[in-house]
């Protein structure tokens, strides 16, 4: 579709992200369609409650120095991010499906969007004092420009590293499973007893890698969510970081 000089297309990532969103909304609809959960939860309600409690405990453990009400403002965004990544990674394990998180632009766009949001939160809570993370107290003036540069570079690379980590882990695992699956299928179609017996090795490796990939899919959603909480904690608790820095020099 063309609007002026801009082109809009409905691609495979768009389709499967829409399917993931529909799946999550459908799950929540079945759990809450009668105004709330059952007193005796079924499997789907237990799954939703497990995800909710897991992310809530993660937020409470990783983000310190804030009241419960303030943490609850960040909780919906973190919960949605974790749920989207979890379902999106697991949905990519279905044969003939499409793994959105194995595309660098998708993960990079997600990580940069969250990084910009966390930076805005840091300025809202601390004002210009937020910039003090790059220049701790007590630093000699001649070293200040170098220290600011050294602190700003890794701070900005947080967004890049988060996207690359998610993309690389999902791409590497899926590529390994696809290559070995194709190799095993080719050996199976050779119509030779020797090839058929030799196919058992790659087949067992594919099964083992598939189980490993399921764990990686869950783990990567967990790691990405933990990083969000850590970055939020750094952005909202500058005074604690400065306090501990001063204690080290006393």
C-alpha cells in the first residue's frame, strides 16, 4: 500500500505478531470472561496467574527504593513485554511458523523503544540530575570528559546489546535445528538401510536441540525482562548509586 512517498506492507513479522497478540488476548478472555477467575483455577487460569506472579515478584526483587504504588506503574509494561516475548518465542517453535524475534530489526526496535522509555522515566524522576550517572561525585576535573565518555558509551550500548542478545540466541538455535532436521530428513529419504540406521544419530540430536530451544525461548524472555528491571532500577535510584559510590571512597 502506497501513501504519498511511503510504502506500507503487511509482512510475515506483522502477521505473526498479530497472531501472538490475538492468542494472548484470547487466553485472557477465556480466563476473565465471567468477570474473574474461578475459585478452583483450571489449567489456563493457572498459566495466567503463574506468569502474573512471576513478573510481579521479578519487579519487586529487581527494582528497589520505590514504593509499591510506583512499581505498579511499571508493572503493566514489563508484564506485556515478557508475555509477548514468551508467546512469540514459543510460537516460533511450531513447524512452518515464523520466529519474529530471530529478526534483528524487530528485536532492535523493541530494545531501543524500551531504552528510550527508561531514559524518559529517568529524566522525569531525577531531572537533569539523571546525567550524574556518567560523572560520579569526587572525580577530578581533568578526568571528567574521559569518564563521561566511558560511561555514556556502555549506557547507550545497553539498547543494542539487549536486541543483539535476543536475536542471536533465537537465530542460532533455530538455524541449528533447521540444518540438522534437513540433514536427518535427507538421510531418511535415501532408501538405504545404512543411511536409515545412520539417521538415528542426527534425529536424536534434533530432538535434544528442540528441547533445548524450548528452554532457550523461555530463558530469553526472562533475561530480557530482568534487564528491563535492572535498567529501570538504575534510572530511578541514582541517589542510592551515588551514596554507595561515596562510601567506597570514605
